[in-house]
C-alpha cells in the first residue's frame, strides 16, 4: 500500500493503482486534467482519504523545514500529509514532494522520472539587499513568483537553494 500522486493516477496501468491510497482533493484535479481517465479511475478500488488535521500540520512543518512549502499546492500538502501520517511510501514525480519526504527521512519513489538524487534545503533571499531567512511555516504559497517581502528593505523575497 502506497500513497499515489496524480502523476501515478494519470500514467500507471490500472492494475497498479488498485489497493493504494489517494487524497480526496485529487479527484477534482484529476477530473479537470483528464476527464476520461477520471471516469476509468472511479471504477478502481482506491482508498480515497482526507488527511487528518494533525497530519496536515506535520506536513506543513516538514515542508517548511526543507523550504519546499511555498511551492506546494493544497493537493500536494494533502498527499504529503497522508504519506507522513500513515508512514508509508509516497509515489510522485514532484521533486519538491520527494525532497520533503527525503529530508524527513521517509521513502518516496518516482512515477516516470529518475527522482531526486540529494536533499536540498531552500531559503528565502531578498532581491534587493540579499538578506536571507529561513522559510516559515506560514509562508504564502504559489507555484511561481515571490514568497514574501523583505522586512529590511521591502523588496521581493525569492526561493534559493541553501549553500
């Protein structure tokens, strides 16, 4: 039994999907991305779950610790929470999810990529004064763009790999 990301739902043979766990929030994402595949998947024995609020808080904490939180969606966090909370393998091609799992000492495998080779830690760096800060657990999340404003000079903060 494993937690499957949407990439596995889209690309794996149907026989590989049965008996695994997915987040209920993936259903709308899957229906939006591939209505035909969603119709097929509804007939498969998949354990659809909503993560416990304690698990979700732990997922946010782990993702903030690795610095990946700003680039994870709500669906990503639900999937991560299920894998961490149930202490089982996560199957995903998302490098940020793989990085968070590895930095937490947990197992993840990829669907169709080579996967992460090493753990990266991310920090926020000011585009103006270049001041750096850790990524807080209450950081604004989006797939692109700035991750806040600098407390020192007011310029935009961006994510950079910690050296």
